[in-house]
């Protein structure tokens, strides 16, 4: 505990570093996965290829990937950009199937009704399919967020400053409190991002709130009583 109280500034800095490394891959992975998932859902012939290829991305070991990316992108070996790219790849691997399954879960009758009232193809996607698939996509995004925060600790191996640096430094110097602090802060950051996504989901998807559903059911029941 003495070490923790004496290094609060360091713990805060590493937490912020970890957050900066984690958030961009979560956002980028989602933005890239949505069109890929849409293609997999729209064109059945290519569904298997897209889902298999994206799933295989997650099977790539992280350490070799950290060395391959600089050779492809042209960055230095210790650049934090390498970690962001790697984490984005893993996020895509997790989200593509979620997006495809979420869009596939939208009832066919709903799509046909949208076409019948004059919705165009893109309007159906943005105003019908995407909102209805929202809860599934949010659940997948929460998994990606937690996974990304966890995987970001590996970046300490290539010199990317993060909460993972507390692990490597703690092991090298034999400071158990530093290692424990890194673990606790990593879990806390993952829970914080997960909670933020839950709140964001309630704001963007108000129709999924239990309270909203209950109020609608109550109003329907009251109307039924009045009619009776």
C-alpha cells in the first residue's frame, strides 16, 4: 500500500495512457465491422467467407502481430500505433459476426413493411435494421471493449506505456503492489467502459428500456379497459 500511495501520479498517468490506447480501436473496430457484417448478411454467398476470414483474425498471436505491423505500415517497432492497429483487428474479428447476426435477427416482415411504405434500401438499413439490431450490437461492443482493455496490457512488451507497464516493471523490480495495482486498475477501467456503453445504449436505444416497455404495456392495458 505504501508504494501505491507514493505513486498515485504514475497510476493515473498509466490509466490515461491505457484509455487512450483502448478507445480508438473499439470505435474503429465497430465502424469497420458494421459494413463487413452488413455485406455478410446481405450476400449469403459471401457470408461464410467474410465470417471465417474475420474470425481467423482473432487467431493471430498478438506478439508476432506487433512485429509484422511495423513492416507493413512503416512505423517504428515501439510506436503505439502498432498496438492500436492490432487491437482494431481483434475488435473487427469479434464484431463482424455480431453485426451479421444482429442484422439477420430483424424480422423479415418488418423489412417488407418498410419497403411497402416506401423506404429505400439505405433508409431501411439506417432507420429500421440498425436500430432494431442495436441491442445485439451493443452487447457485442461491450465484449469488444472489455477484451480490448485486457489485450492492451500486452502492448507493454513493445514499450507502449499503459497499465501493462505496471506488470512488466513490477515483475522486473519485484514490487508486488505495482502488479496488483495494474490488475485492479485494468479491471476497473474495463468496468468503467462497459458501464459507459450501457449508459450510451440507454440514451441511443430508449425503446429497449424495461421501464419504457412497462409503461407501454400499462397504457395498452388502460386503453383496453376503457374500450371494454
